[in-house]
């Protein structure tokens, strides 16, 4: 028998566990497996582990419905090293025959509508039973009962017929209605800010989802380091429960600096933010961004809870100077938009604005003034904003440009959809797809300001091509178009905690709807990338090359560096 300085070295062999979940549970639970790297000093100690494991494995079998399962364990000391054999005879897996829910007292109509998800003939698995208990408790909290309890769980095993009867009895507790909101922990913020965010009306039937969503909203405001929203026990004479909001304010001012690199060169942006500028949670943001072809100064004021807990008012003013190859432009745009959260995942917005610009293209200078009527919608079901692996997102925006100096009004529409699929969880292998469509309607292309037309090429568009290099040109200079088509596909892998890898292909074009089809040729770019995952999101470094550039486009490798995934 082989030993080392610390004890007996042995191996383990599991036989007969045909159910993969049983075998996995044995490997994770049995002491002879989990403590193999801590060898026992004597054979007696090893046999003691084996005896304990028989009981553990029998419990595992019962938890998965193998009530007739048998476990034996043997130790072969003649082998070198000694081997522990775990022999499992699972037997037949039992199934549910009857599943019944009961509620104490006189359950109302909403409780009576709750039906079990565990059904007759389902395989008996303990995890499913516990999951069913929690699901029903959560449903009761959503239907007016903030403090429900499981009163009794009865499992009757019929070994002759290999069946199980399950009875779950619940005590709903008090049927409650929303009462007053009690706020604790405020320092500089006014209580009216909290009350303005409350998504329910006092006296409405209690719903735990509203409480959870309210807490999430407070945490997402950036005003609090912590926020806890919880129902309190009511007094004896009422069923209106107080809601306690306990918060801890964080610093209200932030300065940030961001840098990036793309085919147009290095760029950066400096941000300043005050999240409580007037004492009512109003957010004032200002930023200055720059790169070799654009300088932008922006100011934004956001007031949440505008006329409704689910609405925000956003006032914005932006001054921009642009000098790409296609045009030179100086522009000031100001406006406001009311954003409404229809659900936690769906948001819509309606606004009004004004834009004034001076644009030079081909030595011709034009001045434009428009009243803007923007309308937008966002459906965001991604699991993460900076590094999504599952879900989808759809963004649409349509803006009517009303010409104040003439009759050259037009409608500009932009639509982008993204899908994310987790392909292999072990290596965090996922795919990401993007499709972008754009259209300008209602006016001739030459009457649309050059800076409002669509262009393609560069980072965030078709990687591998220079900025705005894809689409119609005149004497080698991009002219822009009134139709946009772009698409991207990425395969992303993150085998470790820090480093990730990406391969991608981008494609698309810009064209003028009145031009011949030859101007609609799709251009493709492909490349590879690295991702360095940090606490604030992935740092992206991409390298791309154009696959079918035309004679006017430069064929060379382009590099892109920024924070966050490409899309």
C-alpha cells in the first residue's frame, strides 16, 4: 500500500451512476472524492469516510427520485494505489402522481388562480420542488401578500407503484395595500425626489415587483451608494403597510476622462457631472470631446419623475465643429425630450428641438435652420451593457426636420438591431450580430445638409475602411447618401478572467436612392481583436482589413482602441 508523508494515497472509481446529475453530485459531495487530496492517516479513517459517504449518496439518490437506489462501497488495498469503488444501483426514477397546492384561510381569486408548474408524471427532483415553493411564494408577494410562508410540505412515497404525491400548504399572511413611504438616510437630497420616483399609488394592492423595481431604479440613479426598499409590518388596525426606503448618499459630483484610438487618430472626452444640482435629483452633465476631425461641447440636464414616476425630461444643447474629408460644418443644436419607461426594458421618447448649422462642401457654403421633431424607442433585453452575451436590443429614432428658411424639409430615420447568443458557457463563447438601416425621405439629396446625410466606414461602422470612405464620391470626396445599410458579426471568446478574443466581419454601404445600382456595392471588412476585461468593462483593441476596397479606398490595416465591446 502506497503512502506519503501525510497519509494513504488512493483513487476513486464510480460505477453504475447512469444519471449524469447523480454522478456529478457524488463528485461534488462524497468525502472520498472531495478530500482525496487530504489523504487519511490510516485505513480505518478511510473506511470511516466511506461509511459516511454511503448515507450522503443515498440522500443524493432520493433527492433525484431514486427511492429504491442502493449504494455499496469497497476498498481494494491490493491495487497500487488503493482504489475506492463506489457502486450505485439507481433503480427506477419515481414520478409525481398528484401535486396539490393549498392556502390557509379563505384564499381570494388571485390565489386560487395559482397553479402548480410541477405536474403529474414529471420526474421527482428535489430541486424542482424547492423551486416550485419559491415560485409560489414569489407569486403571492406579487398578488398582495408581502409576508407569505410555507406552512407544510408533505411528500408521500408509493414504493409499490413508483409514484410520489406532493402537497404544498401555504400561509398567505396579510392581504396588504401600499401605505406611506418612509424615507431614511437623506442628507442633501430632498425627500420629494424619492417620493417622485415611487411607481405605485398609495392604497393600491401590494406588488413585490414594484418594490424591487423601485429599489433598482434608486440604485441606478447614481445618487446612492446603497438603497434598500422593504415592506414593514402594519399596525393591528390597518392592512396598509408602510414602505421603508433606507438610502446612503454618495458623492454627487464626478469627473471622468476617456480616450480612444481609431482610423482617424487619437481622441478623448472629458466629463463633468452633478447628480443633484438643484436638490431634487436633477442631473447636470457637461462634456468636451475631441479628435482630429471633430470637437464637441455638450450640456445636458435631466429631471427624473417628470409628471410621472416613469418619465424623465431631458434638456440638451450641443455645439459641434466637424472637418472630415466630406465637408466642414459648424452646428448648434438644442432641444428637449420626454422619455418614458414603459417597462424596465422598453423606453420611448418624444421631443422638440432646434438646429442651426453652417456647412461647406466643394467650396459651397450653406446655412441651415430646422425645427426638429424627434421620436424614438428602445427595447433593451441585453444581460450586460458593456459586455453582453445574451439577449437583444432594438433602437429606432425618426426625426422630422422642418426647414424654417424654405421648403426643404425631410424625415431622417435610423434603426439598429443587435442579437447576442451564448454558444458555449465553459469558455464564454458567444456570437454578436448587428444590423443597421438608415433612410432620409421627403427631400432631394442635395437639399439635405452634408452633415445630416449617411456615411459609412470606420470604427462603429465598417471596420477596415477609413472614416466615411464607403459610399458615393465626387472626385474622390465622399458626398454621403440617403440610404444606409450596415451589418456585423462577431465571435467572442473569454476563456479566462482577464483576456478575451474576437474575430469579426463587417459589411455595408451608403447610397443615394436616385443613383444607379452600381453605387450600392457592398463593402466588407474583417479582422481580429483582443479584449482585456477590467472592473469597469472590457478594453477593446481591434485590427481590421478591407476585403473588397475599390480604387478610391486605401487598402491597409486599421486599428481601433476603446472601452466596451464594438457593439
